C-alpha cells in the first residue's frame, strides 16, 4: 500500500488516493480540512527530494507558478517544504487530458472544436508569459479537458525544474520530443515563442489526427524539428479552412522570428478567424523554412507549400559513366532486304483494299451524324397541365418520378431528367420529372404537464424551434413542467417555426423573516421550527458556553431576521454551560464578522443530457452562469462568498431547479 495514503500533511491535507504518477512526482487526491474541499497534491519523488539543489528549484518554481490566476490554468493553492517532503497543492481537475480526449474522438477533432481548445490554451499562455513564466512542455498530456468542455493547462514551470533551467535535449525533454521547438532541440536559448511552437503542434495534431514529425528514435524526431517542414494541414485534410492552416503553420515556423511574437498576437488571429472563417491573413508560407540548410547526410528539407526553390539532386555513381569502355563486338553481316520489302508491300495493298470495301459498304452510314433533339424546359410548370401538352412536349412523353416536400405549390415540377435544353438522341423519348408535394407541415401536439427538457427535445425532433421559456407560478402544474404553449395544440406549422413555452415554477413560496430561537430550550425551539413549517433536518450541536445556561439555544442558522422559505433546515447549537476543564479567560470583544467562501455542489437533473446551461443566483444576484456537459458530470461546484446565511437559486436552461440556504460563517457546517 502507498505509504502516504491516510496521512495528514501539515495537520491539514488528508491523502485519499493516488490519481497519477509522473517522472518527477506522484499526484494524490486529498482533502483540505481547513477549507473542506478536495485538492490534488503533487509529492516530489523521494530520490529527487534528496537533492538539495533540485528541491530548491522545485520550491522556487512552484512558488512562482502559484502567482498565476487564470481560468485556463490549473491553480496552485499551496507550496510546502519540510525536512521530509516537498509538495505542491493544486486544484483537483474532474476530467481527462487532451491526449485521452483525442483518443476518445478517434484521433482528431473538427476544426471548430480545435479552434475552441487552442483559443483557451493560447489565453493561458498569454497570462503566464505576461508574468515571465514559460511553460516549456506544452503537449496534450499537460492540457486537461473538463466535463464542461473547458480546458486548463497544467504543470507550468515543472519542465524548467526537470531540465535544471537549461534548454538542452535532456531525457525528460525526449519524452515530449514530438512537441518541442527547434531551438529546444538544438539547446539554444528559448522564450515564449517556444511555447507558441508547441501550441501550434498541438493544433496541428487536433486538426489532422497526426503528428507533424515521426521517427524511429526521439533524436530522429528532434532532428526533423530542426531541419524539416511538415505537410501542411490541408494536404492531409482539404476541409480545414485556409486561414486556420495559416495560423497553424505560422505558429510552427522553424525560425522564431517568423512565428507569432506573442500569445496575444496569435490570439488576435484566432479571434479574427472565429468571427470570419474566410479571412485571408496573406502569410507567405514559403518563408517558414528552417534557419539553416541541412548537410547532405542530414534529413532532407521538404520545401514549404508555395516555395519556388527545389533541391537539386546529383548522381552518386558518376564513376559508372567515367573511365575507358571496352569496344563492343560488331554486329553480324545482314543478307539482302528486297524479299522483306516485297512482302511488306503486299500486306499494305491488302489492307488498303479492305479499308476501301468497308468504307463503301458501311462506313458512310457510320460517319453520318445522328439526329439530335432539344429537351423542353418544364421547371416551374404544373405537372397536370403539361402532361398532355404535345405542342410543348413534341416527341417526348412525361413520366412522374418522386414527389418531395418543397416551398412551391403542390404539383409543380421542380426537377427533370434529361435537363432542359439538353440535346438527346433519337432513342431518348421520355422526360422523368420530380414534382413538389407542397411545403412540409407539422401539426402541433399537446405538451401540457410535460417536463421541460422532454418537451424541448420533442420540439427539436419535430423540426420546431423552442424559444427561451418564460416562468410562472402555478398551484396545479408541477415545477419545471409545461403550463402552456403558443402555437396551441393542432396548429399547422412549417419546419423551423418558433414555439413559446410557459414553464411552471410550482406553487408560489412566500419568504419570511427567520424567528429568534436563542435562549429557548431545545424542545421549544423545535416546536417553533415546526410552527413555521421550517425543515426538520437541521443539525443540533452541543457546545460549552460561559454565558448561556445549559439546555438553551446558543446560536442558530439561519440567523434571526434572515429571509427564509418553508422547508428551510435550521441548525442549532445548545449550551452545555461553562467548560469545567478550562479556566475562563477575560471576555474578549467579539471579532468583526468577515466574508467566508464555501464551495457548494449543485446537483444536475437526473435526466439531463448533453450541454446544459447552469445559472446560480445568490440572494437574487447572479454568481455563476456557465454551460456544463451533463454527460460528463452529475454535479457542479459553485463558489459562494458572503456573510451569514444566503439563499442560492439555480436554473437549468433557464428553468428554476431549486433553492438552497448556505450558512457562511467560519464555524458553520454546510447543511
């Protein structure tokens, strides 16, 4: 069993389980008892922890990374250094890395999803670079994909520690050789543009499903990064937009001076492409060539798309064509040739006679052009009106083919074969036409009392477009179920028609001020709670108190005067009187209340599927509004900050999903 499982580090972090192992450290899932949240802890390997210089770099680099704060970067909460352990405490990610995600998707992504991911990666790099931190090891393995589809870049600064701050191609770097920049492979000085090169390789892989360079050994791959240019993405998949290909190749330019100068510059192009996929960046890809030409024994450079230069190849075996050559034997003497000429003349005469005979008998007929007939234009005409119109059809007869839904009137001819104005031979006498059956119609069904998500999906499957719903209190219709629709049941609609939905909030709940229970006995306090129809699931905790007599309520949550609704659970603290084991100190003034932060898990609906908009309000103020993936998570953590008792209301796709009351004090335990 792992020696750290079950241990409590710094009297704060309880190690729960191993979640990953790397070359430098092992990562554990842990619980922070001080803030009551789950975290990830990366503990340095014991053999590396024996190296004082390595530990110093690990500690210093981790502290620098802890200063980063960005939604697309895995947060570092704490850095600890003791005589026994060196570890960092990080945000615990609920998801998989991008490499695993690519494998689940069959190796490649559509360009829109790739654009979505690379934009977030570039934003993370821009934030880190602005604070002087270069990642040095951007690759899909260090990019986490969360259940809501967002991404977070992990392990900032760790590559620097692993390489001792140098840029040489160490064994650790070889593990990421497919993504390193040419200057990293050469051991040259690197800057933020090296991260952009690696990000370009990640984008290349997402778009094409393959890496730009492959080789039998890591060194062979590294040499290709230095000397070669990969196939352009559109040579692999022509459906990739040209502008996105240009962004990819500019980021991967072998010469850093030809790359984007900053992550912000690359992000600007990504945003411009997102707004207009047909944008022309007018980059000359022929300039994106290696900095130095390879020697003859090194990997051959593949010219960039559009490049005008070509490598000249010389023969390696010139000696085969030099030196003295032996004289060849003379051919044997030939006999007279007149018998051969006479036979050839006889054959030629015979062929001419045969050709003349065929021309006289059948050739003239074969080479006479056949009659051709123009096909009349029937598009837009009514089938019944032209079916017997011999003046229009002439030698042709009409054959009705398919009847399809179309915006034109029923019976209108919308296609024909052969096409109008075609010229056909004498053997073609029929014209097959496709006839309109009129516009497709959809009859509105009754959705009353149907659960909102089910109603929404039903309308989409019918070809209708649900509008953003409106909400009303209703004493009869269950919460989150349909009260009414517009158009009504039985209405005849066309595909794409918008449908208004009125969704029930359930019976209206009236709020009231929480009564004061302090000083009451437990029995009287619980009786009061039942009188107000408050929840009976609250906690009762016994505490020592120097001022409140034993058996009476010391404090309550929610506190007196807080706006609550029926069913709200109430937590009580009951006095045990003064603590007999302690000497009572002089009373100190009560500290000023301060804001407290808690994480609250909002459970998603059991029947939720796919992308789902979650909006959370705190006492009517919106604190959370994101799209989450219900296929990858069952609950969403929401951070709540405030003092005392607050009420959270949460909405799924605009539908009120429920409320909860959160107590925000240092001593309180969340209900």
